[in-house]
């Protein structure tokens, strides 16, 4: 595939090194992680040692001080691994949870937690979603009441990636219940082992099996006031700011997954014989794969263009919302066709396409459902 003009030799070197690590240290081992329901922490520490967990963070704490385009490369290559659970385990840590600290943390908070986050010894989760509040952040019901030098958190969170085995959780809670909607939300850093905080249950999912996902319970959880991130009632701004980053990487991950599925399927149909000829000789198969290849190329361009806009500090809510809507739907379209062309084996658990199709379904739901994203686009056209 021809590379986009703004990808430099440094970008390509970064990608190639990451790809080698994934091909040697992840792909041969990740089936076992699907069975155990988690990515081994040693793998995350290895990623930290290689510099992949602190791409955008200050060198002071061990970061690389790179930009959003590098985050898109990271996400695409993680998606290309074909293991969505592994990919999202890393991306939640790097691009969905820790940015709350990176963007709004005080110098003391950054010095306390950021080195471990970048090194992969402190694994992060973000706890915004609740049983009755997903894309609608304003529906959050978890409360945080000031009590001296602490806040007391009460409520629950649902569908939290890295929820079972995480170390540091960025939790959204209402600190002012007298105001309506999204106002009055604050973000707290809650460490594992804090009294009153527990994992309610580990959730069994259709896909992303190597990603540990949990319900979290806060029952009179006493969090030091020093763990408030970014000031009282400022949490919504932190959530909204990070949605941009989150949606770019999810789009890039989806395109990595889609391209990998196409690669596997083209190889399969070039070798699979039916009715006296290989499947590739059937015009309808060639043309459907050609069209999907064209769509993935377009989605990839859109994702990287949005990452570039973000790196330049330009307003790009419309473009990022397009990325999340388009790429989330497209990866499912690709997986449906790739499963179809793989035939019966695509419905057997031992095949990559079967796993990838299950993993892809959440891409149109998590991180902003397609319908919500399209409304964001509609407001801006």
C-alpha cells in the first residue's frame, strides 16, 4: 500500500518496529490470552520499556513527546494483530484513561503516577459508563460528596476495560447534583485497594475476550481530595476533550483490523478451489474485495487526516466523528464479507476470521455509537 505523504521515515520506522514486536511477541501467544481473559502484565511492561505506552507524554516522566499521528499508527498496528482484546487493553491505557491525568493532572499527580503509567507498571482504566449512562455522559449517577480531606464515592460503573486487573481508575462522578445535565461532573483517580471500591463482577463478552472487562462498585469509597483531577465540576471538559483522541484511535484500530481481514481473505480465495477453479477467478468475489479494499483505503485516509488535524491543534470534531461512524460500520461490513468468503470454517472458533468478526461488532457501539457520531456530524454540516 502506498503510504500517505505526511508519514515520514520516522513514522514508518516506528510502525515497522512495533509490527515486529507484535508479530513475534503477541500473535504467537495471544490465543492463550483469549482463554485466560487478560493480557499478561509482562507484555504491557515490555511495551512500556520499548516506549509505546508514553507516546504523547513528557520526557520528564519517560514519554516520547510525539503527536496524534503516532497514536494512530499504534492503534492501526494493534488492530492489525487481529486480536481486538489485546488492542483495546493497550489503547484504553494509553489513549482513553491516562490522558485524563496527562491533560489535567497537577504536577504532583503527574510525578506520582505518570512514570508507572508510561513504564507499564501502573495499568489504567477509565470509568465513565454506567448501566444507564453510556454515550449520554450527562446521565451519570455516581456521586462524590466532600467529607473533610476526602470525597466519598457512591455508585457503579459498567463495561470497564482493564476493570478487573487495572491499578489506577479515572472515575467520573457527580460532585454537584443541583445542576442539570453534564455540569457538576468531576474526575477522580482511584487506586486499586481503596476502601469501598471493589470489582462487582467480571463480564463475559461476545468478543474482545483477552480484554478484562468489569462492573465496578463504589460503596462509600473514600478518595483523598488530592486525587481530584483538574478541579471540581470540570470532569465533563476532560471527558469531551479525550473523546477526540479516543475516537481517532478506535477508527485507526478498526482499519488495521479490516485490512488484516482483507489480507487473510485475499490469500484464502486465491488458493481455495470450488467448481473447478480458485475462488479468486469468480468476478463477483474479486470485485467485492476490490470495493472493500477501496473503502478501507478511504477510511484509513480519513483516520490519519483527522489525527494530523488534531496534531496541528485544529478543530476536527466533525472529522473525528466521521472517523468513528464510518470506520466502526466499515469494519463490520468487511468482516461480514470476509466470513462469507471463508465459508463454513469462518464459523469455527479456531479461525482468525471468526474471532475478528466477533471482535469487530463492538466498534460500532463502544466509544460513541454510530448514531451518536452521525448526530455530531449533522450538527456541523
